[in-house]
C-alpha cells in the first residue's frame, strides 16, 4: 500500500498509537474524546516548556511526544468505529493549532532567558510559528490531493459552494457550528494549495518534509538538546524558517513548472 501519511507517523507514532487504541477500545472511549485529551496534553506540554527548569523541559518534551502518538490514535479509533466525522475533522484541526500556539509561546518564554535581544527572540519565534502554519496547511492540501488520486474519499478539498450548501441544509446547531469552523479552514487549504489535480507518491513525500509531525519532532529534539546547551533551541527556527522555506520555494517552483 502507498504511504499516505508522514513517514514519522507511519513508522514511529502510529505503531505506538495502535497499542493505546487497543487498550482504550474496550472502555468505549471515542475518537473525539482522544482528540480532546491529546489537545490538553499537547497544550500542557507546550506550556511547561516555558518554565525553564530541567525537569520541566524533560516533561514538556515527553508530553509533546505523547501528543503526537495520541494525534495518530484518534484516527485509529475512528477507523475502528467505522470512520471519522465532520466534528472529528474540526476538533483535530483545532487541537493541532492550539498545541502549535502553546508550543511557540513556551519556546518564546524559554528563548527570552537567552542572552539575546528580546526583539530578536520574538521575531524569530513568531516567524517560525507563521511558517509552520503556512507549511502545515500546504502539506494538508498536498495530502488531500494525493489521496484523491488514489480514489479515497477526500473532504479537505471540497468546493466552497458545496460546503455552503451543506451549511444551509444543516439541521442542528452543532453541525452549523462545526461547518462554520471548517469552511475557513478548507478555504485556507485551497488558498495555499498546490493546484487542483491529484499528485503522485514522490511529490507527496516531498511535501512531508513540511508536515507538522517532523516539525514537532524537531522541537522535541531541540528541547532535549537544550538540556546541555540552551542555544539548541534555535535548531527549530533554523529548520522552520530557513531550511523549510528553501524546500518550500523549491516545491512551489517545481509545481508551477509542472
């Protein structure tokens, strides 16, 4: 079967998530409940990163790893129960963004303790966060287009008119609320997407370099490195601002030429 997710998820975090899902399945816990727990753990992990003490940094890194495992577990549980839902899609997206914000706030607080200008630290962390949001949306669009080419059902690239019609036909406040959150997210994906047609395996794997899992994993590695040298925290901005944007520009140029 072709690889349809980030390699780190497929090779590391998803195998670990399967063990968690197997343990939770008999309890009746739902995929959406796992998503909420994952968000709480991830936001907490991001928050404790800013404390600055060695033991809190270790705890923050561990919580972020657990978040990435649970971020795979909710999808595993959804598949066990017959598939995901609109609510699950929106909760998963909101969870990722809340954790991303928390982590960058924690990194900002930690970075302000370093012997550098506060303005430089703020600018670097803010730029890394904005690049992460943009690249993650671009990656999501590429993933949806790849799965579309495989004949899988893809909601992430539905037309705006289709979603608006669904919103108008929604009968419950929850469905209307979810769709109002979901439509701008889909519009963002389309706005930064790589085109309208399907893409192949090679192009999808190239976009995986900009995926959220590899970025969070680099953050975890930077946190571990900071236990010995606080300047290791800048490993993440070096990737998130410099290396990833060089890669991003190359992929964008290639897709336009294609």
